[in-house]
C-alpha cells in the first residue's frame, strides 16, 4: 500500500524491486496521492508500467479492501498476469488468496516488518494470517531478524520463508555533478559546516527526539554542525516544535519531502548519516533501506539498534550501531567522535560501500526467486 512519491523504506523498496525486474513484464498497482505533480513526474521516470487507483471503499462499505480485489482481478485478466507479488500480509493477502482461488494465479508475500506485527496482534488475525500463507507460494522477508520474529509466531511456515535483502539503486554509487552539490550547499548555507543527515519518515521508532536532545551537546564540541532532515510524517510538528524549544532553528535544515531524483544529492553533501532507530511498542525496523543507500554513497553511518538494522550496518565494521534504550547518553559522544576522526569514519564507510557492492545488489538477491521469476 506504500509507493512513491510517499517517502519511506517500504515505498522505496517496492519501486527498486520493480525496477530490477524486466520492465515489459512488470506492472505495479499503486495508490493515488494528493501530490499530483510528484506522482506524474515519478511515474514518467519509470520504465515499468504503473497503474494508480484509490484502493479502498468508503468507511461505510465493508470490507473496504474489496474494491482493491476487483481492481486486481481486472488487471490480472486483461494483462494475463502469471504471478502476483504482494506487499503487506493483511489486508492485501486476502486479495492474493481470492485471486489464486478463482483465477489460479500464484502469489508471493513480501513482508517488511510492521505488517507482521499487525497481523499477529490478535488470535483472529493470526488465524487469518495462517490461511493466507497456506495459499501463498512463498513469504519473502527483508531481513533475518524479521523472518525470525515471524517464525516465533507461526513456526510451521519455516519451509515457505526466505530472506531477500532490499538493494539500493546503483545510481547511489555515483556522485552527482559537483556543480549540483555546490548549488545545494550554497542554498542551504553550508560553507564551513559539518553536515549530519537524517532521511526518514518522521514517526515513532526513528529516534528524532534522541537526536534533538543530543544536538546541544554535539554543538558544544563541534559548533559548526548543521543537521539536515529529509522526510515527513505524523511526528513532524512535534519534532519541529522541540527544535524550536531548544532554539536550534539556525542549525537545523528541515527539507520535508524531497523527490526521489533529488535525494542522492543530500547523501553526497553530508559528512555523516545518523538515524537513531529503536524498538517502539513491539514494532522494530525491518532492515533500514536508507542505511544501505547512505553506505552505497560512501557516507559514514550511525544507526540505532532495532530489528534488522544490524544486518544493514555491522557495528565497528561498516558503521556504528547504538542501543538507544541502554546507551542514550552516549549518542552525542558517538556523533562527535565520528566527526572528529574522519579517517576512522572513512574506513568504516569504505568497508560498507564494498559490502553493498557485493552483497546488496539485485542481480544477486533476485536469484533467490528464480523459481518464480524465470
């Protein structure tokens, strides 16, 4: 249900997964968004076909997702679809199950984390989950951590479970033109500044309050720091208010939503990527695609321990991973240490980039689905 221009790891994952497939054989059914200009620009930039629809009936019609079923059924019949890839177990899994029952088209489930938490929250949902998985051919997880959490709830489906890591766009390995970076640096008044970058949906579990609290301590030791935030979400107002309360407006550059084509520039103008992810009311990070993108761009990374993050960032080898719940008081020290020891930071970043180039590439990961994609 998430797809660009919405910002977030799941939306980016779906797009990059689709981009790695044969474009003339790939169709993405995606939701409409209010930002029509963003939608039109994005859809034109993609080689695969995108169909935009409003997925749900009004609230007085139940089940609301039945509208999506009729949309999928129509596309399957008109386009002669041979395989369906479903993101999110519930409620979209119902649709895959019905399509397989009536049209005999197989489906795979791709799970990202929050959908598993939601689908195992009650006994009734867990029973529905079991029935859907029984109908599916395979359940694909974006990390070993997520697969492990899933099998703790429904261990009988181990034989159907596999891990296929998301992969950053290869474009992230190549720096944008220097002139474009300079224009952006000048626009944001970054001359003589050390730049910390955070790209994330502004929601619980992303650690924005921790970074706001750490920033005054960081500034005492590194007074020329600027923090750039790219993203939006339900906690935007709260985060921006806390920044104002601490009188940090002059050192924070809030960019809001940024188009996918522009995001790469921010990775290449920054000195350090920081995202203090942490578990939140049972929800954990699936993997953290932004960590992979930052590492692909050669940017040193500090991450918060949550779910599969330690598979994306190997502590003290390809970046730094902090358990915010146990060591919240060392966040500022870690950031300062990375900024003041550029050789150490660069060595981690180089290790990370080499790992991304060998392990997190679609040609390698998609082989795990050869049985279905050939």
